[in-house]
């Protein structure tokens, strides 16, 4: 029985029981809190599949053992150096990820290359394997650099498999959360209030915004996949809807995870900082999926040489880092192309910044009109790239790109095979193919929230006199209404987009 944060089972059963027993454990036997959290985490993950759970425990246990070896291994050994052992440990971590996530993609493309057909059943993708693999690699590196000492196996299991972030991030570091696990305590009133508020904000992002606007994005991309004619307004609005859907879906999950952590006294790292307000692609990657961006910087970009070997090498390193970052999201050419696009844009962004550095143009970016122009152009580039990210294949992406940049109107006559599917893909649209009023209002609301409101972190940190959170009756009433609205909409069948990555 799989369970989502945005499900009746989790909100009405799992979460209340978890908090109730947490507080009971804190009162009667506080030393058992880490063990209790570990048991709940393994249960939560195991509900998605016993085989996934077994693999998770095996990989984490193997890494703990490797960490002990790396920590105690002599710096110089006759046959195997400490660095070589660390590289072997990295390979052992990457092997399951490469097999489960990329084996089918590699074999199918090799077959196309050599003109042969191989019978190969793709292995099922273990939930969260990309996230917990990156967590393990960062932990091993910290051990290798003597920044961390491996503790007990149960402590490492808890750090690696905590249900708050094991399936879809944030990608935590040992230095961020391990000290907190050593000081777990009972629930405080303030922590519970802050945590519930952030959880409901995230739930509202997911259920009210992301799941609602997904209807329009799915209509466009579903039609493109079938090869149906899409008009220019439909292509643009559909792509923008997916741009908002992805943001509210993923940032909503992160808010819920951070809110759950606050309820039990854990402070998880922020993962979003108003990314669509970015004034450039480099600025975007400092704001979007922050923990992944930092991981790519620390474990790919810097080891490749970073900016230490000249500008040309820096641009190559940026391109390679984003290419690998795109492939991390999935085994498909669309993700690789998306990564290459971002790598190219990052290189251009850094080239332009280096070009104007020290000139009079450098300060112009602080003028409000130019900042607005930069933000709008950055959003345009991001929206353009999200199309290939969302499309199931490059052909479907082209079916959306063509009408985006060439005026196409809705045909007066639909072929019978397309007409049969109209009620499925375009039942929320007017007969002329344009958005209905609800879709336009929802899109406008997303624009307003993204650019006119503080983000979740800013709200919880004070966010100004008007929007800053405080333990007041008005906030409690507003969150109660928002929770009620979310519960009324939870019956729709959805999942978190980043679970597939």
C-alpha cells in the first residue's frame, strides 16, 4: 500500500499516529526516538514495495561498511591506496543506479546503433534511488575527507533512510542532519505550529495548484504525443502550465518534508528560493533544487576543474556538469537534451558576465526595468527548456515547439481518430481550442503567486508585515480553510513528479 504525503491515509492516519507515538516515546523513553524514527521510515518506504526496502537497506549497509574501511584505511598502502578505495566505493554506489535506471536505455540504443534487436526486460526503478545514492556519495566523501566519522549502523540507516527525504529529497549532507539526530526530543508547541503551517502551504501548492493546472498541461502534451494539431495559444499556455505545475509540485513536496521535520524538531535544508524570479540561468540554479545544484557543483563541477583552468575549460565543465545533471533526471534523450540546453545557457550566462565585468554595463543590471527584463527573458528560456523535459520523446517536443514559434490556428475539421479523443484531452477547453475561464484564472493566479508573493521560506521567516507567519488566530483560521480545501480535492489520482527521477 503505497502512501503519499498528499493522501488521506497519510494525513488522517499515519501522521497523527506518528506524532502521538513520537510524543509518548519522548516522555517515557527519549533515548529510543532515533530507533522509533528509523522504524517508521523503513515502514513508510516498505509500503512502496518490500524488494525496494531490501535494496535500500543493502545499499545503505554496504556504504556504512565502506565508510568504516575508508575511515580506517592507511593513507598509503602497498597494493591499494585510500583514494583508490574511495573510488571503488563510488563505483559500487553508482553500479545499482546505472543498472536500474539506465540499463534499458543503453541496451536499446546500442541495439539501434548496431541494427540488432535484443530481448531485454527493463528492471523496475527503485523509488528514490537517485536521491539516496547521491546522499551516500556525499557522506562517503565527507568520511574520506575526515569531515565525518562513521557512527553505528542504525544511526547511518536513520540518516540515509529517513522518510522525510529518502524518496524525493532534499539531498541532505551528514553535517546538516546527523548532529540533530543526536538531540531528538519531544514535540514543542511552536515547532508543531510552524511545521503544520509549512506542511499545509506545501499541500496547497501540490493539491490546489499543481494538480489543478496539470489538467491543462497534460491536455497539450497528451495531444502532441498522439500527433494531433495544436494551436499556437494552446502550445504556449500548455507549456506555461507545465512550468508552474512542476514548480508547485516539487516545491510543495519540499515544503511538506520541511514542515514534517519542524514538527519533530528537525531543520532540513531549503531547496527552493523563488527560482522563477531569477535574473539569469546561473541565478536560477542557485534557487532551483538547491541541494542538487550544490551536489553537482561539489562533486562534478569542481572535480572537473571548475573555473580554475581558464574560461574555455570552465564553459566545458559547466556543459558537462549540466549534461550529467540532465541524465540524472532520467534515462532518455529528452533529459540529456534538456541538460545540454541548460549547460549551453549557463556557459553563455557566464561568458556574458565575464564580458561586462569591470565595465559600466555591469551596474546596469541593478536598474529595475533591466531586472524585470532579465527575469522575463530567463523565464522564457526556462519555459522553452521545460517542454523537452516534459515531452516523452523529442518528436512530441517538436510537436509543441512548432506551433509555439509559428502561428497555427485550430482546424475547423478534426479527423475521426482525433475527434474521438477530444473529450479526453480537451474536455476542459472551449470549442475553439483556447483555455476556458478557469484555466486562465488558474494560470494568472500562478503568475501572481510566483512573482507577487514571498516564497514559503520567506513567509515562515517573517516575510514582511502582511505575509509573514506568526502564531495568530488569523493564520490558524486560514490554514484550517486551506487544509479543508485540500482534503476536498485529494480524491484525484496524482503522484509527485520528482518520484520518477
